[in-house]
């Protein structure tokens, strides 16, 4: 029989991760986001392509920034540190797989999904910035959160202009 103490320890361990593992998930998320936006280029109207190209390029830049954090010898101790898993992780991980979109998705379908991705990413990066004690890592996550908020604004602006057309 498992003791109450052992169950509590198991639950505590399950709610923890390393900073490196959280960054690994973020790298995967950004790679998938870039693929998502680049894949949409052939499915959307011509006027949306520059925005999607810009977003894909920015997601690629985010991935590169995260990879640099993960490879930084100065951050090795921080990367190995165990931290509480932020509540935002499950929603963030839920977007690692591409969505099941209709065969002929509308611009609204695509933009709606993109908005969800960007909002979840912004919330998750803000949570990661809050949980880390390392100043360089906190600044990187805060930067990424701001970037994702800017993506939401870009998408909302473009969506608004499309609605007026």
C-alpha cells in the first residue's frame, strides 16, 4: 500500500519540472508555430501573406532566442533547477500539435486559431518570467510575452481591416 506521504511526494514531483524542460517545450512550440504560419501561406488570400510571413519569421527568431538560452553555459545551474509547473503549461502544450482545420478553412478560422495560439503563448511566457529568479531568463521570457502580445495586436488589426473590406 502506498503511504499518504509517498502520494504527496509523487504529486509534488509531478507538478515540477526543470527550467530546461520548460524551455524545450517552448522551443517545440515556436517551431510548430513557424510551421503553422508558413503552411498557411498557400491557404490564405494574398493580402494576409505578408503578415503570416512576418509572424513565421518572428517565431523562428523566438525559437533561436530560446535555443540560445538553453545552450548558455552561464545559465546551466538555472536550467537544471526544479520549478513549479505554471498553470499555463497544459494550454501551451495543447497547442503543440497543429489544429484540425477544415479542408478549406476560412480566413476567420485561421485567424481565430492564430489569435488563440498567440494569447496562450503570451500568458505562458509571462508565467515563466514570473517563476524564474534569473534576471537574464526573466528578461527573455518577458520579451517573448511582449512579442506574443504584439502578435495578437497585429492579428486583431489585420482581422479588423479584413472585416471592413
